[in-house]
C-alpha cells in the first residue's frame, strides 16, 4: 500500500503534473530544458523529479555530463493497477 501512497504523493502536486506533461510531450529531457519554462530553480525541478522517480513515475539516464528524464515504461502498468485498486 505504501507504493500507492508514493504515486499519489508524486501526482498530487501541480508542478509534478506539469513536468509529467512535458515529458510526455517531449520525451527524454534534461533538467536544464525542463527548467526553462518553470518559475523555479533547477534544484527544485530536480527535487520534484526525484520524488517522481522514487514513486516509479519517471526514470533518469545519464549521458555524459547530462541526465535525461523520461516517463517510466512501467507507468502504464502502474496506471492499470491504480485503476484496478480504485474500481476495486
């Protein structure tokens, strides 16, 4: 049940939902690029992404000095499980 709480916490923030939408639309993206359209620091973007990563919503891949973030491939499976849990 704790896993579900992490997903709800990750999705319960407007900034995180906006980050998810950007990643959905743009695919793998760096923190620098993500931060261009948000009125918060790159450090704050990183903190949001780490919360989302801990919940399994996004994942990161290091490429040289840059880290690219994208939606988790497991996200669809998590949504299906969440739907099943809610519909019970």
